[in-house]
């Protein structure tokens, strides 16, 4: 148990700012980031920004996901907490049907969801409320603990199963915060016979969690300083005995942040970077009116609820007693309508949770003190609280000296179609390191949560591991959200397949491959579509018809083709409508010189760009001589790659041989057939594809010839050309 706050705020703030000044004015320390993910939510890694800025990204309002409309819940529902427990999302919140803080009008309620979008309130039958046990109440008749019950999932290693969930709750009437435990977030029990933290105001949503970063339990709770609602923090090894608390300081880019009322603090470790604490405070503006008394009456509220307004802001902490308020502006602004501008509405729920492969969600309680009180969901891309942003004219960010552990650097970034991101690695003195210079950097274009950056020699940075370096990011119309050094993923096993696109193709005897059919495994992108009519196929009855998709790309994506190995065969029957430069197999990003982890097989019936076929692997090209290719008929096109020895075939006849660097061909993404995976649709195959072969061995010339002879004798009926007004390139 702890007894009091041990230091005046002014002394703590002065010491914190002195430390910040000494760090900035003295010799710059090297930051060891290991293999942690680092988000750009503060200036922790940033040394300089040139024509770039650190930008707060506002969440998208996804609408109401649950209404607190049970008679024991509204109108004063509050203090919501969202917990993601494996595949279940749990929501715990206060129900309060009348005024009376800390009395029996309050209860603790429960809801759950399978996706974080759609919520159900189970009938638990634990307590009788308003004459019925058919309710979702998990704590009742034990004031004042339901006023601010604040649970968390304890992920400390070795925690007992009966205490997987813990909570703190209490106000002045309970003489402090008490501890609770539960095996399932539904059945709760007090831990001990008295409060664990005894000095503080506590009349707020006080929060606790296990910190992997600090190897301790932390609790952030309500206090007052200088007439403002404030936050203090304490730590514990066992969740029972707590250290002397310390008042938090609030810094803004090396200076004291403006003092504002922090009604709740919403502090929690970010699930993808647990060393970083994200705080979503409920900023309270007492006496600041957006509504008149008449406005309040029109929505059925007492005029006193028009006296104040509030919103959500973003703070961060990396441990210790400092909150960094890099952004002073609102993170989530109140929505339109008078119901969003009443006192104590727009309270953020505790915790941000992942709700898809690319999305995370936060939640705000809205319409407080009204029968329509509810919870809204807001979405962001993963890691997307803030970003380093540069406009069309370009900009740069240079990091402070850092050391890392890992074999590659991945980034979470987004560009426009005209934008880009490049990375240079410098030594601690700012001198570019050969092999990692800006001129050698492969331009990154796209929008993805995780992509390995690379240079002309590849993406391996293991030779720089443990050495002080700086990272120089050069951006154009782009955002950088996060970075991480880490191990290169183990190459996935190649998915060999003969994709026949029908069930009646003759058996394949020319190879040892046993993969019949397979069309259900591919992904059709853009205007690619499967047609099974026997008229447009080379073999059997089915084929894929490719039509241009305006400015988009039309391809057939082949699963698990990132690790082609040292020897492989790629082949397909193709027919085309346009005598032009056309892509067959490709994972090329569509920008700049193909990188080491990109592959492309192209052909040009016109001979204007190339006389025949061009194969590119490991940034080296193999060209054929002139090859006659005519529209309106099927051709069998194949490439065999035997540890760098390349052979190209058309209709079973060898048309080119060449060499590319030996060793495994490891690609940045799966192969597509019919176009690149990015960039403009300049090389779109318009026609049909059949019998796509992906094989982890280099077939002999005789077997390639046998494959080509599977074609039906009659020519296909190639789809008619589109009308001129369809916008094709």
C-alpha cells in the first residue's frame, strides 16, 4: 500500500526539462532500438525534418457500434474499457440509470464481440437488477466500485489462470483504489480486505496494466495539481504493494505543455510496440460553452450540461513520469449536433485494439447523460496515430544515431501514385555507407503496413547490426508511420501448380507434378474472370479472360510464389489482342529499375520495345531474338531457370538462353500473370490465359515441347476489342 505523493510538481517538472535540455545540448546519445517497432508519434528518433513535418492523423468515424439502452445503463453510462482477448473483444462499462455517484444506482456491465464491430449483451443472470436477472451485469450492489471499475488483461508471464484479468476501482468513499481479479472478465472477486492505493482523488477512470517494458505493474490515476485535474503514477511488483506515486509531467517538444484538465488518461501499452504507452485522454474544458441553455433543453438536458465541453487528445510515454504531448490539437473532435457538445461526452474507451490485418480501432462514448448514450468506433491504419509527412515537392527526415538488431528494415508507409519513399543509411557522423546510399536505394511506391526496403544489392542490413547509424528518409507525397528492424522471414515453400481453370484437361504426364486443377487457389484481380465455355481455352474448357480495368491492373495472382528457389519453370498458354509490349509473369512494382526481389517475363509482338521475349531476374535481363507472335491464336510461352541458367521457349522451341546471378530467387511479393503488381497499366495483357504452370524444377526442352503440344487444334475465339469510350490505355 502507498501513502502519498512525494514531490511537488514544480520540482519534478524542472528536473525533467533540465534532463531534456542536457540531452539536446550535449553529445547526442545513440538510441538502441533493437528489433522494436518504432512509431513516429514523437521526436524520440527524429533529429531533423527538412520540408517534412510530424503530422497527427485523425481517426475515421465508423459509426455507433453499441447503444447503452438497457434501463440499468442509460443515461449515465461511462468508463468503457475494450479488451481484446484472443478472438473475443470484451467491453466493460458503467451502467447508471440516475444521478448518484458511488451509490446503488451504478452497476458494471458487460458486452462482447467477435470482430470489434458488432456487439452483443449476454444474459448472465448474476445479479437481480430492476426486478430481473436477465441482464448483462457483472458487478452490482457494492458501491462505489462500479463508478469507475477499470479492468485489464494481465499478460505478465506466469500469471495464475484465476487472475488472468485484474481491475482497480474505488473513490474517496472507499478510501482509495481496491484490487479485483477474475478468470474470465465476468466473475470478479476483491483481492484483499482493503485499498491498495490510498491517496488521490480517484473520481475518474483510473487505469492499471502490466508493463513488459518496465517489468512492473503500473497505475495511472486521478489527482489534482494547480487546480487542474491531473494524473499521477505508481508501480508495483505484485499488484498489492505499491511504490510512492509521482505526479506526471506534461511536455511539448522540450517545453512544458499547456496545463489542461485531463479528466481521464486512457494510458495503455500499444499492442504492436509495448514499450510505447499510448494515452487517449478525455480533455475537459470546464466553463467552455458550445451550447446555450435553450440548446440543452431542446435535447432534454438540464441547462448545466451546456456549461462544459470535451474531446479526445493523444499523448505518449516511454516510461517514467513524463507524458509527451507532441500534438496539442484534438485527436478526435466532437461530431456535429448539440448532443456531442454537452458536458462529459466524447470519453475515449480504454485501449486501442486491432480489428483487421491493416486496421485498429478506438472507441468513444458519446451522447452522455442522454437516452441515446452510445459507443462509437473510430478506425486508423495500424501504427497510424501520426506520421512523418512530405508533400509533392519532397522532404526528408534524418534520425538520431541509433543501433539496431536484425537483418532487414521494414516500414509502414503510404505514397500517392506519384509519390515515393527511399532510405539511405549513414554512419553516426552522417556519411552515407556504401551499398546503402540514396543512389542505390530502391524507390518504394505503394501503401502497405510492412514492406522491406532495399538497395541495388538487396535488403540485407545484418552487416550493420550493432553499429551506430543514422537513417535518412527521402519522401515525396508520402507518409512514414513506423519502422522496424528484424529478421528476414523464412522463405515459404513454393506452391507448385498446374492451373488448368477446368476439370476436364488431359492428365499431365510430362512432369512429376501432381496438382490437378487449382483454379480455386488463384486470386483474380481487376477485370480478370474465369470463363468455362470451351471456346476461349487452349486446353480443356476453361480459361481466364483479361480485360483492362481503366487505370487499374488486371492480373491473376499465383499463391505462394515468393520463394521460387534456385531452379524452376514458369509457363502458360496465352493469346492476345494487341501487338504491343505486354507483361506475362511479373511481381514488378512498376517503378524504376526492377529490384533484386522482382521478376518479369515480357513479350512484344510489335518488336518496338524488344524484338521478342525479355526475362528479368535479380536485376539482369535475358533477351530473345526476333520472335513472330500474332494476335488471335494461342502460344505456349515458358522460361526455365536452372541456378542462373535461363532458357526461353515459344511453342516448345528455344528462342533464347542467358545467365542471371545464381542462387535462390526470392521475391518481394507473389507473382501475377497479365500485368505488374503496381504502377500504371502500360503493359496490360488483353486476351486469354490457360494452363499456367509453376514448377520447382527446370524442365528439359523435350518436356517443354510436350507441354506446348497439349493445345487444342482449333484457334480460340478471342474476345472482341472494347469500344473506344471504355477508357483503356
